[in-house]
C-alpha cells in the first residue's frame, strides 16, 4: 500500500474512454491515458483514409465539417448513448448537403453509415491527456485534462 497517491496516473489504451477521461477531469487527477486507436491514427493509411472524420476540417464558428473532397457537412442532430455504468455519450451527426458527382464518394461512404458522420461529445476528443490531440485533429477540441 502506498503512503500517498501518485502525482500522475499513467495507463495503457485499455482505459482510454470518454467516460474515464471525464472521471479523471472531474476528480482533478493528473493523468496520461492513451486512447484505443492512438497508434492506428498515426499510420499513413489512416491519415489518407477519406472516410475518417478525424481527417476532415472542423469549423467551430459554423459547426460544420469539410471532407477531403471539399464537401461541407452541416450539423443535423445529436444523439445519446448510455453505457452500462450509466455514463451518457453524446454524438453530433453531420450530413452533406449534396454528394452527387463527388469523386471520393465510393471510398468515403460505408454501408453501415451511408449519409451521416458523427463525432463524440464536443470537448472530449480522443487524445493523450495533457498533450495536443492526435495528428489530423483539426484543433476543434482542447486537451482532456
């Protein structure tokens, strides 16, 4: 048993969830917590994937996203998901105003997510606490802690 709590908590990606980031922030615990897709997002293949919303530009003033083909996606709705522990994850859904003639459409649209894209709660971007967000992050989110 430790005589006092450690100054900083360091964990692996297994603990990198929005719920855990919120807990650490609420409890004012200094932490370095990697999120699950951290290494994948650093890969060249991920950064070139046109379907990844993380690679798109976010305009906070207009609350829009711009895909790699230059299509603007506007905020459509917010949805809520509740974890087993009762924590609520809010997702913001965006939709393109028109995709006709888009040369990247076949590579961008996935069968299970045809017309909308989403990102999790604003202010909680996957990232390493006390560090800047992942490469490809548009700067739309502050560090977690």
